[in-house]
């Protein structure tokens, strides 16, 4: 079969969709991707896939949606895929509507998080729900990364057959690595016995950076490593400026986008992700596979991954004191970090491996 994978930006294509594309190709299918242009498109092309760049914008304006729909509809009519598989809210909406309009036999969608579950105006959330409901009626195979959002899709009649497939990472890449730990710490000038708290996330407000920066003031014996940058189209205040102004001094390291996230995690001691909302974060899975205890907000997604008190801690979203308490507890107790990290790795190996998720996805799509 010929499958067209449709996703919004190159980051999502490289980190979320490429593993599924590799699994499809391994089963003998032809796979083409459609995505907005960006530097990480080169990685997918280097893996042997054709990527058609689209004028996708991270905007729900009628003009942007119309331009994206028209370009994608032309591509689908030219390529004639047997299956169109969309990802992310806006590109997923375009994939399904353009695919149905072009007469594609099978339409699939993987929801990585519903916009109507995120903070925002009532009008924005209502528009998101309307788009999801409309596109859900056109979807033959409806998948979500989290169990809670599969239940939302069924409960709200977006798609009565929605199934959670989860998220996964490759344990051959993400694992404890003493050599990488020593190398990265030497590169960054961190002492071998320094306690390192790491967050891997886009530099946007809803990832909880203000709360994390404030919490770290109460964890004076630990460093904070921030891996990530802003994507084009990200809105809101400048989190880099906020972090630099948090008074952490030399304890703060802003590392930007890193291709060696696995090594950075191996050099860390604690992983933090105090997001206000999530789908099912890949970064938490990466940290768990690496054997790190995780401190995350008790929101949809992370609470399906982290077992509070066993593999890390779940804390209320948007609150500083509980986040600081959890980080401080782990920073001061190496044996606790080791035991919770080991439990998290065992849980990730059982539930969150890339191969298992790809196989579930392909089986549901009958590929």
C-alpha cells in the first residue's frame, strides 16, 4: 500500500512520526510524508523517505487553513495514496478533510492532544471541539496517544471507536550510559557529583517553566539543564528571558535544541516536566527509559506514565511549593533517585517502547 503521513512541523515529523514510517516501510509499504519545511526534514529524507513540503501554518485562520487544504488536496490527487494518516490538531484536520474530498479509501488519525483540553478562550476551545467532531466523522481509524483522550473522543462522540495506542521510544537509544554521563558532564563543566535536574521541552509558558524556575530556588544543591527552543509560530512570553532572570546564576544551563538528548538525559539525575497540559510526553518516556525519576504535573498524559511515589512524583500543575518539595526530596536522596529511576525504567520497558506502539498503530490501520 501507499501511505501518506501528514504532520504540522518538522520537529513532529522527525520525533513522533518517523518511527511509524520506518515500521510501515519494514512491512513493505510505500510511505510519503507531507509537512511544513524545516531543518529536521533533512533527517527524514536521509532515512530514505520522500517529504513533500506544505504551506502549513500553526494558525486556525481561515486563509491559512484554506491554503493548507488546497496544497494538500493537490498532493493527494497526484499521489493517490491508499491511506492518509494525519497527526496533530490542524494538520490532522486538513489531512482528513482533504483526504476525504479526494476520495482516499482509508483515513486514519493519531491525536497527540486535543486543543479543547488546553487553556484558552472559550471560543478557541469550542472551535477546536467543532473541528475535531467534524473531522472525527470522516475518520476510519481514530487513535490517541493517551487513554484519557481516547475516552474524551468516545464520550464527546468525536469518534465512538477511538483507541489509545500510546507513545514509545527506542530503549537501544535511551538507556543508562556511564560513558555519556562522564563525557557530557565534562563538556558542560558539571562536577561528577553535581545533582542535575533536566527538562526537555519547547520554551513556552505551558511547559511550566515559571514554576520550575521558582521551584529551583528552593533546591540550592542542584543545577537545572534546559534542553529545547521555541518553534516558529510559538506564542507567549520569552521563557529564555524568564529563566535567565530567575536568579539561578551558574546553576542554570540553557542548552537549546540538542540532537544528543539521550546523552544529556544519561548525564542527568532527575527529570522534570511541570506542564499545564500534555498528550503523552515522549520526553517523560525517554527519561524513564534512561532510569531517571520523573517529577511531572498531575495532568492527562503524565499521570498515565508516572506512578506517584514509585517512579517519581506527580504534583499539582501551576504550583511551585509541591514541585520544589518533590525536587528537593529527590535531590537530597541518591538512593531514592536510584530506586525510583529503576522502577520507572522497568515500567517504560513494559509499556512505552517504540516498536510496540508502532505495531499497535499499524495493526489498527490494517497495514
